[in-house]
């Protein structure tokens, strides 16, 4: 199998703008035309966060958006980043004109399942998991797709629902959930999904893609398996290399299936729920 790294680009690219979004989140827009036009929602880039050639100093980030529009004319790679440690803190210092070394696009795009117009494709995001879902919606919009997308986003409180306005501006039905009830449903996003499923009733044509913190992903897998729904989950496992060489991101298959290990960076990062073990 050809490693995606043979098909991806590695170079230094200039920062076009950096925007502080509050709560430790920021957006980084980078002029990287060859990566921008080849990236599809769900793929990611490895970003070098300091000098030197040690691959461990690269950090993986989903492509949040490409601009000005997805497709062949795209020239910008846009990242939505949460400061959590030294690498993301270093990236937050970059300003217009600085250069950053990117490798990408990496991983496989998210699936685009067929759904009848009276069904629903749920995009369920928690925290920074919102990032790849926005490009997914932008791509469908640019194709004039009639996919019945419903975006459900969860966070601890309203100020952490970063990026939700972008979905509303695209005209996508968007439901919110916050743990403290400061916006939308008072509770978690899986409860909100359950409410939507209840309203649609049995027999509705339903599929979904989730991307969020580990606890949300596990709960999403459980509800999708229990209700026999076509769901995929995009994983954000620790990825030292991001291109299949180190096996540092490996997950196993379901406990009741054949023992099968997959590298999240090259076989994923998005997997059908039935291919995930109960704990992953
Ligand atoms: C496919 C994928 C897509 C991601 N997309 C985004 C995104 O769009 N926006 C965003 O803010 N974050 C995203 N992340 C998470 C991001 O990679 C980590 O937050 C970042 O690497 C932390 O680096 P740090 O040096 O600031 O913190 P550290 O102190 O190094 O780590 C803080 C946390 O990040 C985890 N982490 C560290 N290095 C990696 C690594 N190489 N791979 C995965 N996790 C790591 C650690 O396990 C720890 O939990 C994504 C991760 C993956 C695997
Ligand atoms: S991160 Fe190295 S093999 Fe996946």
C-alpha cells in the first residue's frame, strides 16, 4: 500500500493571519495552495512547532477550512487550535509573515454517505472536534448538496462553543448543548442526539460522523451500536509521525472480531463504529 506521505506536500508556508478567539483558542490561516486544493474534510496536517528535524516536534491538526472556497481554487489552509501545551502555545505566537512547516494532506477524508432527504446526517462535535466538521459542511455547500445535515455541538459552557456561528451562517441546522445550560440543551451532546433520534422515530434514514473528546466518542459509539446506526468516529489519537511509520497511533478492532490493528493516521482517522473496540 502506498503511504500517504508519498502523496503529500512538505514545505514552509507563510502565515496570512492569526486570530485570537478567546478561551485559549486561535485560528491560523496559512498560504499553502498545493495542500489547500488537495485537502478534503477529515484530513489533517502535521505542523512543525519548533526548529530541527525531529518528527516528534510535529503536531497534527485537522484542516478546519480551506479558502477562499473548497476545491481547485483553494489557496489557504485554515486551522482552529486550542492551546493545551508547549507546541500549541508556540504556534499561538506566530504572526502574519512568519513561516511554518506543514506536511499534508494526511489521512483519509470523511465519508459522504447517501441519505434520503427526509433522513439526517448528524455531525456531532465536542470541543476541538468541531474543526473538521466545518470544512465538511463548506464542501457540501459548494457542491449544492442536498444532504440533510444536522450539526450538534457540545461544550462545557457557551464561551467554549467556538466556531458554532460558522455553521449557522452556512444555513446548516445547528443544535447546541452545554454542561452548565448556558446555551442550548442543558446536558451533553449525546443526550441532545438522543432527543433528535427520538423525534425522528424508528425507521428514519440516519447516519452520522462524530469527532470529540474521548468520553464523547465512546458514548457516541455505544449509542450508534445500540441503535444500529451508520456512524463514523474521527479519532484524535496521539500521533508522533502522522504518516504510518512509527505505529504510535495504533488501535485494535472490536473484541468479538478478528484481532486487527490499524494505524489511525493512515487507515483513519475516521472509522465506522462497528470497527472500533468498546474501549479505544
Ligand atoms: C488527527 C488529529 C487532528 C487534530 N486536530 C486538532 C485540531 O483541529 N485542533 C486542535 O487544537 N487540536 C487538534 N488535535 C490535537 C493536537 O494535535 C494536540 O492538542 C497537540 O498535539 C498538543 O500539542 P502540545 O505540544 O500543545 O501539547 P502537549 O503537552 O504535547 O500535549 C497536550 C495533549 O495533546 C496530546 N498530544 C500531544 N502531541 C500529540 C500528537 N502528536 N498527536 C496527538 N495528540 C497529541 C497529548 O497526549 C496531550 O493530551 C488533533 C489531533 C489529531 C491526532
Ligand atoms: S502516527 Fe506514526 S504510524 Fe500513525
